[in-house]
C-alpha cells in the first residue's frame, strides 16, 4: 500500500522520538553523563506497515543495515597502576635524579693522587722506548687527579719538552681558552695528558711500537682519574683511543663510548686550529656538547659560555 508524503513525515518524526528515548535509556543504564549523545548515523527510514527494515534496505539498493553498537563503558584507570605515575599524583612525584655514574669508584682525590704518583714513580727515568733519547723532560700530566673531564693529546711538543708540562705555548693557551671560556671549568680542575710522554724528534707522529710501550701508562692514568668525559685532541689521540682509522672529521661531533662507560668526544688538536682557524667553530660545537654531557652526568649547571670580549 502506498504511503502519502505527510504520513512519511509523521512516521519519520515518530522514529526520531523513539530513537532519542531509546538513547536516553541506554545512556542512563551505562552511567554516561547527561547531555546530547555523540553523533550517530541516522536511523534507517521507516516504511509502511508490513514493509519492515528489509524493504527499506531493498529500496536503498543494499542489504539490511546493522544497528550501531555503543562501546562498553570502562572504569577510569587507577593512576597508581600506570607505570611512571607516582601513587600520590604527578605533582608529588620526585624529580628524576641525574644519571648514575656506574664506572666511577668512590675514591677520594687524595687516593687518586696517590695512584697517579705511583704510576709516575713506575715510569721513573723511563728508557723503555726510542723517544727517551731525544727528550729533555718526561711530560707526565697536568691538572686535578679528581677531574671529571680529561683531555688527551698526542705527544709533548718543544715547549712542553722544555717545561715538563703538557699543553703550554700557543697551542696550550688555546686549549686553556677552550676549557675556561667554553666549558667554564678552571684548567686546574681538568686533567691533561698525552698518549706518549716524551717528545718525538721533529714532532713526528709516535711510532706504533712507542705507543704500544707508553700507551699502558696512559690507560693507568685514565683508570686512576676515572673521568666522566674524555676529550681526545687530534687525529692521533682519537685513533689511538678509539682504535679506529676513521678520519677525525667523521668521528667528531658525537660521543663514543670508552671503557666502562666514559663518554669520549673526539675533536681537533689546538695546534691544528692555529693553522686552520676556520675550524674553531667545529671545536666550539664539540665543546658545547661536552658542556651538556658534563651537566647531564654531574647534575650541575655550568656558567654560560664566555665570549671573546669577556661577556
Ligand atoms: S715515551 Fe713513554 S715509554 Fe717511551 S721513553 Fe718516554 S715515557 Fe718511556
């Protein structure tokens, strides 16, 4: 039987009312809040008596549509059961402590100094390799036995050989500027040493046999100081410490793991920077990363980088 337009309108109105009533019942049974329900697909159009929903679907050209289902309501989660959430709430959660430093033993500065003195005594008037014959002074180290940052260069130069202290002269002054103006740590609070302790003639690279002979003393120095961060200065020190032949340009700019967890930053040697001042920018970037790592590992904040004008 055909249904007139007015009758269709009344039936649709009735269907909407019925739908709204059913929704209200469902909402109150589920414990949902009062208010308009989320937008749902419109109910399928009602048809004349005897037609049923199947007839409506046939008129739309598709199968009978399934009624939409509401999801089952879930109880609110207990914050204490969520990993990382303190039972008393986020505001009461304790601040995260700085990363532990598992590789650093609780030895005092005096104890570290004792170990270093013993290493120096072991070296004595060392004649273990060819470099002994050309040196004026054996250059052991400079700085604090309790340093958190340790710098390692290649070998003493002429100034160092004369004075018995690593990194003096023009390159040494540049290193001091980097330490004190970028890291903002007094030079006497870091530790400085070289891969070999005696000056190679003509400032040549140390030979493999010389590194093999002298290198263990550097390793003992690193073990005594237990720095949090090692800065390897120049290709030779980088390649020796990391046992890699990769060029320094590919190694710098990121930390490498050394030993039991020391962060090692490769960078250019200050003597190289004297010849290539344009690359000071790269060393600055590396030292800014060292600052960040120092602050992260120690849980302290360093003073801001000091500009050349002393700002
Ligand atoms: S370079 Fe090292 S091993 Fe060689 S003589 Fe000097 S201290 Fe001894």
